[in-house]
């Protein structure tokens, strides 16, 4: 076989292998939903877990805060059985600070502080939602969890960050995500807190039986 053909064949094999490996990383155990590796800063759990959850949230959504507690409880109990990734679906037409809070969270994520910021936004949701302008509160939260404020402010001024969050919202809408919280559990769309509880109880019946 000519040397050129050998080289081309080798490159095709490498590309195929990389494609398969990439899909195995991105699609989860049932291969129904793409997990974006760019969002690794907003993910936790075990990549080899049998249950992959993509959660679309709006930080101004009260039910999202309640759902976050439910998911946290299951993650703590089954750390090797769940892989969770958070995505933004700010309801910008109904929630005044939904987009802004998502942008702050994305900037916190760029410093490896997404999860502390995520938690503090939900814990103190009533405070910043009732504020006329929550920026001062968001900055105080950032300082509290160790975010570099100068880098945060630079990130907030970056229009590319805002565009990225809006693009994520648009992608969610294309997937049929109309409200929050909405979950994709191994590719299956699950909408709302009660539906989430039902799916988790079905996935982990021993937890319900144990009463904890």
C-alpha cells in the first residue's frame, strides 16, 4: 500500500477512535443527551455513574432552590451513582435578575467557585430578589466565598460571557425547556420538583425504604 494511503488510513482510524471516546464522555450511560465538557466547572459527581442529570435552572426560581436541596441530598448519599451538570435557563421575561445572577455564577465558575456561589444564591435568594439592585449583594457573596473581585468585574464586563449564557438559554428552549427546574435524567426530560422526587425515588428505592 502506498505510503500516502497508509497515512490517510491511520488518520481515519484515529479520528474514529477519538469520535467514539468523545461520545462516550459526552452522552452519558444511555447516550440520549449531550453532556458538554466545556461546563465541567458546573458539574459534580462521578463520570462513570449510572445516572447522569442535566439540570436547567433559574437562580430566581424558588422551586429551583428546593430542588437543589433534593439533588444535593441524593448526591451526598450516592456520590458514585450520580453525575450532575448545571445549565442556565434564565426566565428573563418574568424574573428581573435571572440573567444577571446567571452571569455572576458563570464568572464565579471561571474562578472555580461555581458551587459555593450557586449555594449562596439559593440560600439568600429572598435577600437579593427583594433588592432594587442586587449587584452589591452579589459582590459581597463573591468576596465571602473567596472570588477575586477584580477578575470578577472584568468577567462581568465581557460581553462574550453574557452571550454565552443567552446562547445556553436559547439551546434550552430548542430542547423544549419552558420552565425551571427542568432535568434531563439519562436523556429523559423531567419537569418540576415532584417529578424529580419521583424519578429519584424510582432510581434509588432503598433510600425511601430506609427513611433517610
